[in-house]
C-alpha cells in the first residue's frame, strides 16, 4: 500500500446511536476521527450545562495524549487539571494548586515547551481576578504559538473553553479575540488547530462557527441557541437537539460520510473536576507530578521578572523620595526669597533697631542700611540658598537619570520581541511605511530606506510563495472554474439582490489583486460604490472573500484558502464515493 492510499491514524471518541443524524448507519458502531483533522482543523463544541460537553472535550484530550500528541488548554473554569490523574501535564496559572504561577512574561517559554519539547499544558486562568491580566496572558501565549508554528509546523491543538468570552457575537473583538480568530483562519496551514467550546452558541461569533471544519452539538434548549443549529444544520436538528441524552451529540464534520452522525461519546478516564459538588466527601485522586527541570526553567523566568519588578519598584520609590526632597527644597528656597523681600523692605525696622549699629547691604535693586544682626542673617540665608540650589540641581539630575533607567527596564519588560515575532512586526512596519511614507520619512529618517529594503525582501518571499501556490494548484482561473467553487459563487449570486453577472464581475476583480476596496472594484462592475460594497460583503459572509478594516477603509480579497478547502472537501468526498463503489463492486 503506497503512502497516498494508506489510512491516516484515527482516535475513537464514542459510538453511533439510532435516530436522526445517523444516515444509514446502525447504532453501536465505533466512531473514529482522523488525528490530523483534529490537531490542525477548526472546531467548535457546544452544549448546555450537564449535557456532556466537558466530558467530550476531555475524551478528545485523553485520546490525543494517549498517542503522544501535545496540546494546550485555555481553562477558564479550572477543571482540566484532572488530566494530571493519568498524564504528565504542566498545570500553570494563578492559584496555589498549580505547578507554577505564571504571567505574560512566561508566554514565550510555555509555547516553546509545548511545541518544541512536547509538553502538554493546562493554562488555568480561573484564578486571575483581573480580566485584563488574564486576557494578556492568553493573548501572549497564543501569539507565541502562532509565531513559532510558522517555523516548526507541528500538528498541535489549542483548546479554548468559554469561547464566547473571547470571541463574542456582539461588540468588537479584543486583542485576544482577534488573535484566536487569526488562528482559526490561518492556523491550519501552519499546523495549529483550534477547538473552541461554549455553552451558548448564540453568544459566539457566527463567523467562527460557520467556518469550523467539525462541530459537536450536545443538548441545547434555549431558542437562541437552537436557532443557531437551525441555521448551520437544519430545522429538524434544531428540534432534535433538545432531546439528546447526556453525552449524546450530533457530530458534524466535512471529513465524515455521512457528514452528520448521532454519537454517544465515551466517558473520559480521568476524574470529573467540574462536577457539581454534592454532600458526600469526594476523595481527589493522586495527581502525576511534572518534571522539576521544567518547573525550574519557568521559576527562573519568574525570579528574573520579580527581580526586575523589585528593581523597578525600588527605583520608583527612590524617584518619589527625590521628588519629595526637591519639593521640600523648593519650599525652603521660596521661604528664603520671602525673607529676602522682607530685608529689602527695610523701612519696617523699629526704633530700637534703628538705634543699633547699621551697615549697608548690597542687593539687586540697590543698597539699604540695615542693622548689623540682620546683615549677618542675610549673608547666612544667601549662603544656605546657594547650597540648597546646588542640592536641587543635583537631585534633579539624579531624578532624570533614575527616570531614564525606569524607562529602559520597562521597555525590556514590555518589548521582548522574539525572532518568531519579528516577521509579524516587520509586516506591520512595512504597511505603516506604505501608508504614511512622507510622515515617517520626516520622523524616522533613514529607517524608512531600511524598511523599504525589507519590504522588497518580503515581496520576494511573497512572489516565491505565489509561485509555490500556482505550482500546487495551478492558476486561480482553474480554482474558480471548479464546479464546487462555481456552485458556491452561483449560490451567492442567486441570493443577491443584484444581477448574477455583477457577483461574478466582483469575483473576477478580486482574483487579480490582493486587498482592494469597493471604490477600486466598482469601475469593473458598472454599478455604484454602495452596490459594489453590498456584493463584496455578501461574498465575505459566505466564505468566498475575506474582509479587513484599515482605519475607516474596508478592503476585500479572494479567500483562496477557503475555496481550496472547499475543493479539497469535494475531492475527499469523491474519493470516498469511488472507494465505496469499488468496495460494492467487489462485493457483487
């Protein structure tokens, strides 16, 4: 058997049950999923509390760990540490029960441990009281995973609980939400898959759900949630999903035949840390410990960060003390100036003082005769003023030096750019140069030429990648000519309020460029800019095109990856169909 026909590894997740969704399959048949699709695909799992959603996610994690595949779980409720009952999993977070308390400064090392050293990680964020601190840790960790996968390209699964908190349906996305959507859209080509989980599908961004390669629908009862089932599957499934038993689900997957199966998931082997507490005493099983060397590496990062933070705090306290001293000196100087004014106003000297010996005192505004005792005091005050002003100048110089040191340390803490991140940063800088070249030329000087040189390098890499894509799939015309793609575009055109040819004109315009706005596309279509915008939005909402916002400018391009995935799915179905026919022919 050659490599192309050799079946890919699979894992069992449960067995079929009779009823709607099983096609012609009998109940009790083992349901197995291809490992590669799970590790690198986009997935969504949902179900109300008590429906078995967390158990199903646990089964998937256990089966992957049994095969030695690492993963990283973003655990919002603090339940996945139960995996340590059977597996050596690194459990990190903010609680005392974790193997090590971590923060955003550990993100790069966590990603390296997961991808380079095959260490399964549970990132328990349930103990973070501040949502901003939690989101920063998740964002940094996922960002480093995405960046490192560009080089490593190792099949790896990211599991995210409570997906609606990061990728909500309503409102704008936070930085971590945008990062997760980026993984969902572009992670597959790097080998980085994502499984998002939520009790409420109605609260999860629909673009994420509709782009998923496989979905697990456990029992749902709220009408807003069952409406999502109706939109993605069918009305009959939206009714049936309310009656599913615990652990039972509709499994929808592009790579299965039939595409929807009714499945009873297996029970996970490790204990259920998320079970509702009862009156009985629950004995927690013994948990496996992680390597002390791994914990030691992370502790070194913690120690270094704490040392830096202590140094920062010490410097800030020293700056505050210097500021207080400066304020005190400035007050004293102010009082001395008041005394000087008092001396200058010598007319207020009483009769007794006038009878004493007097001397002439030279000041800026002239000379006055004042009692000798006051003259001595004036000399003393002036000397003290000079000393205080000298001290003040020295303290101000020290303060400026300390503040500069604080900025350096803060920059070291906040701008720790890794080689893997540089590529993404460079792309952003190059785009900035293109959009604001005149301003940057004034503010950044010669750095613009360097960035333009790097831009040329990136363009060369892009051209090489474009050649690779053409060699792999052929010309874009071939992609658009495929019957599956044509069918998808025809469906968009049929649902549009505009003539079919306008939709195809928009597709043709997008095929010959990268990102482009309605203003540039409208002349090719013979309709107004507003109508062009409507057509482009329709193409983006159906997966034919991609959309992005640059300030107030909205741009589109053809979603080649989505269209190619559509063709790949069609080819897989055709191969399976041909295989079945071949098997049926052999049986006859």
